[in-house]
């Protein structure tokens, strides 16, 4: 039991039990070109104050953001010898900034993400405006003229209209010596005015070998024993190391195979098999299975939309609507503690109707 004066450690959204959080990691898997682009920008004559780091969920956007933030705080002089000679954004583990981040955070880095709702015992469904308004006090405090302050928005896709407008306001009038790192899984959904005030760097999905490297670094016991299994895992994970971990931690690969088989049945879908799969996804205590379903379903819809746009545009719009509907159903189920099995059933029933 915590003592009366000790702060309770609150859970962090998107944390995977047993694995380090992005601010605790000192190794970046892949994205060397993007890392070099940030390093070159930092030591250039003109450094933009706001960046969008975009790409699929779980590929390392937050890890890269903290890696860049750690480097900037540890090397505040953009034209100093340590920055000029740097080959990448790495910072030694024994550096005070590295130690502070590993311990939980740094006073000059503000990490905005969906907060924990103590009353509801779950994470809020969006990034509320009160969280974004923390930037006012964060940037308003007195700091050394050479000190950088960095705000990481993780992820901007979670903002509602009020919080998006609050972010836009401070992006329009940025304080001195500040950087904004705005993470987004779907940057096209952000306000055009936010996109116009940021430079955008797109991070690619990880290759099978990069996923293998990430698994070897984080959990060697999970690495598939054969190249065929690795290729199947990489395809199901859609280039996301996070998804690869959750797929291997639960029944993710079985869910991926079952969903692929059922989705390809179209209008002739086997409803008994759908119910059986939904039971696995919604099994009590199997959060990894639920997360795997989300990733696989949305990735499948995205690929189907991409294929239909080149051959059947009208059909593609139907899958766009289904993707939006599924995304909202998942958010509602998480926010309101609704029946997850029903979300899976509705997905396949809608898929059958769209394929009819």
C-alpha cells in the first residue's frame, strides 16, 4: 500500500505490461533516414518549431520523438561541437537527461496523451482540452535562455475539436526555444491549419527483419523460429512492432488467420465461425486479443480500400464508411465499456453487407 504522501503511479495509455515505454528506450528500430533528417534540421540555420511524425501505430514514432527530445535537451547548443560531430540522435545512458527520462520524465519535456480517468478506472476516450492547456504553464515558466522546452503530442489523432484548436493557437504563436513533436497515425484527419504550421516526416512500416531486430532487443523468447513464421507475423502486424508483440503475446496469429479466412468469404461468411472468433477476441482478461483485432481489422480495411480505389472506386467508398464505423465502434467500446463481442459481430455483418 502506498504511503499517504507518496504519489500513486498512474497507468500510461498504450503501455504493454513488461515492456519499456518510449521515454525509457534508448534504441530506435529502423527510421534511420527520418532520424538523420531531424538531426540535420536541428543543426541547420533555420529550425522549424513544429513537426508531425506520421505513420502506422506502433512503429516507433514516440520512441523517435523522445530520442530527438533527449538529444536536444542534452545538446542545447545547435552549433556546438557535440551536435556538429553527431552521427545520430543517441545520448549516453549515463547522461543526466537520459537518467531523468528513464526515471519517469524531464521538466523540460511535456508529454501530452490521453489521461487516466480515476473515477471511471479507464483512459479517457480523447485527449481533452485541459491537457493541451497545460502548455500555457509549461511554456510560461522561467527557464534559462539556452534551455529548450519540448512538447510531445501523443497522439494528435486523439484530440477533440476543442483540444485541436487549443494546440493550433499555441502553434500560431510559438514561444522561443520550443519544439512541438506531433505524433499522428492518420495525419490527413488533422486540422489543415495544424498541418500547415508543421513540417511533416512520414515514418515507414517496419520490415520483417526490423521487426525481428526489435523482438530480439525487447523479448528474444518471442522471436519466430522460422522465416516463414516471421513473414506471416510481419504481414499480420502490418509493419508494427507493437502489433507484433501483442500478436505473439495472445491469440493474435490465430485471430489474424481466422479474420483473413472469414473476410475473404464476403457475402457467404460463416456466421458460426464469426461467433467463435468473436468469443476469442472478447475473452475476459485478453486485452492483447482485443488490440490484435483492432489492428488486423483496420489494416485489412485499409488494404481493401487501396485495392478498390484502382479498380472499383464506388466499392471503395463503402469500405471507407465501414472503416470509419469500425473505428468509432472500437473507441465507443473502450470509452463506455461496451460489449467487445458485439463490435466483432457488427464488423463482419457490415462486411458481409458491403460485399453483397
